[in-house]
C-alpha cells in the first residue's frame, strides 16, 4: 500500500503538533498547518515526513492555496485548529463571538469542503478534534461550548452525508489536556477581569475567585497531548471509525455525571465549582 497522506490543522503546537509528530513516526506523510515561519521550521525539524504549510483556517486564500501545496492524494484530514474565548456570556463582544465561530467551526468546515474531492477519491477520513465541552456546557466558556456543540452537530451530519462515498467522519473529545492555554489560564482570568467595568467586576468577583481555584485543581490532572494523538491515530487506522472517542478519565466522569444527574443537579455542581 502506498504511503498515506494527512493534513493536520493547528499543528504548530500542543495537540496538533503531537498528532503530526505521532503520525509521521508511524509512517504517514504529514502536511501540518501552521501560522508562522518559526512554527513551521520547528515542526519540520521533528521529522522529514512532515511538511509545514501556511494555514490559518479563517483565511480563504490559505485554504485555496492548498490546491497547489498538497499532493493529489489525501487520505485523511484532522481538523484540530481552534481557540477558546472565555468569560461570562454577558460580557462577550460580538466580534469575539464571531471570531470563536470563525476559527472553531466556519473555517474547519470550509477547509473540509475544499478537501472532499481528494478524500472521495481515496475513500478517506475526517477527524474533528472536539472537546468534552461539545457534550457538556461549562460556565465561563459558553461561546466556546457553543462552537464545540456545533462541531459535534455538523460532524454527525457529515458522517451520514458522506457515507455513500466511503468517506468516514469521527470526533475525538478530550478532557483537560496539558497545553499552553491551561498554563496561561491565570493570566487569561486576570485579563478578563481587567476588561470589565467596575459594575461587572463586582457582579462576577466571587465566580472569578472560584474559577481560579477550580483551574488550579483541574490543571493538576491534565493529560499529555500525546493521549489525544494516540486516539487520533486509532481513529485513522481502525477499520471503521468510531463516531466519538472520549479521551481522559475526567471527560468520562463528566459524561457519566451528565447521564446520571438531572439538569438542575448538574447546574448545582457547576455553581459549587465556581462559587456561584
């Protein structure tokens, strides 16, 4: 069988980089989407099977240029690029909400659309890196949760629509992963508070304090990004993709809580967690 080729978005760091490196070491030809030359050089240094490509999924010109930059054969697409806009929903700007959906939903879908002719020819696979936030909605990440819920909905739709063409679609749903955003969360919370007016800071002070404590506890149990990379490789190599693969004991525990508790009970758990 010829060497398989995969495009991984958001491959400059964190989960995306771990996916690109693992697949390259398993013999895949990897095209890794990066946003800067420095990230591209660092990624390429990991393996001679990795080719960095300039790719911001929100820039149509970058997506169009992939027709030139990618080989004709493409066996898989891993939609990993994403951001998390945090803060009380009441305080989020329209621009911030649009940007969240552009990066996490609209951009990946436009990229998937452009790659489908190649993937149909190889009866290839599409993996969406979702999150446990696509199954359970946590406070202070409302618009991020919404973008992941939407990702799950579209992936479910694509899985059915693309089945006649032999293209398989699956989701990977990590819990807390040890990546830069979690290490930067204290500064993010500081910036969120600083961006509020005096009335809003007073209204949400107790919840911000609870969030700081909660983030510290959660961060201690974060799993390495290689756990997600291993789950992606399994999705790409098993005979039939799973519709969903959950990564991490924390994610499985939260899903079990959601299944067992009534909605008001789950609300109470989240209120207690953030001191609300």
